């Protein structure tokens, strides 16, 4: 965890000075984005290279009620993009960099009704509750392709990105109480079932506004 923080601070520290020397600067709003609602600061390093620093966020909760279980879930999409674009021809570019990945989800479940076994009745509180937290590696490499040059000709431009970042298999933390407490040791089963969720697709569209261009 400490090593990830050092890498993050170092990467941001390297990127930010490029905007003070940039040939042009633009800002972007990402309104259709698998990473959540986003915004970016874009700087033109050379005629063929742009640097991008962006932030994405989306959070929502939902509740599911069945005859057996009451389930409350929260999903958080939160990430920082540190990208460099190389323009192949015109506005078509290849992108590479890293995503500081704070995506996570949490689910809390408790029985909806009492349960009878062996002539005994157990209330939901006696049976217990279970919480499952899912997290990913904080630093994820990214590669993609896109269209649009925010610091090219014209004040307002359309931009599009398609790519993927490698977030590794998710880590599972399982916490259970009372009669459900022994199930905590089964967290590895959930991890094994989700082990293939190593890649996060990125599909992003937005509008940019050029602040200045030398």
C-alpha cells in the first residue's frame, strides 16, 4: 500500500509540470464513461504528444429484498487517469499510462425472516449478518486508442476513447457475525469465482474546450 502511494505521488509530480510548459491546454468533460462521470486537464507536449490528467467518479446504492435475504449494496467508481496520447495521424491516437484505481463495492446481507431447524426458531439477529467488500490493485496500467485532439484546431472538440486497464483479480474481505461467523473462511471461494475480472474496459466520450494554444 505504501509503495503504491509513492508511485502515485511520483507519477502525478512528473505529469503536472508538463502543463506549465505545454504548447496548449484544454479541459474535458466525460459524459458517457464506463469509469463514471469524469473531467480532464489536457496539455500539448509536442505536435504528436498530449498529456492527460483526469478524475472519474460515480457512486450508487441499491437494496434487494427476497423471502430469505435482505441485501444492501454500494458500488463506488473512483479513479485518476494519467495518460499520454501519441497521434498516429490527424486526430487518431494511441494512449498509454496508468489508472489510480479506487473502485470498490460492498454488500451487507441479513436474513429477512426467522429460520427453524431441529425444532428451534432462530431470529435474523441470532443467525447473523454478512458483509462482503471487494477491492482492486490501486495502480493499474492502461492502453487504448482514441479520436480527437482537444488542443488542435477549434475551441470545442468531440473526443472518444476505447481501452482497457489491468486491475488484477479482486481482493475479497468477508465479515460475518453470530451463527454465520464460520463462513468467513470461505472468502477464498468468492475470490476464486471472481479471479478472471482482471481487466476493466474503458469506453469514454466527451466534449473538450481549448483554454489556449500557442
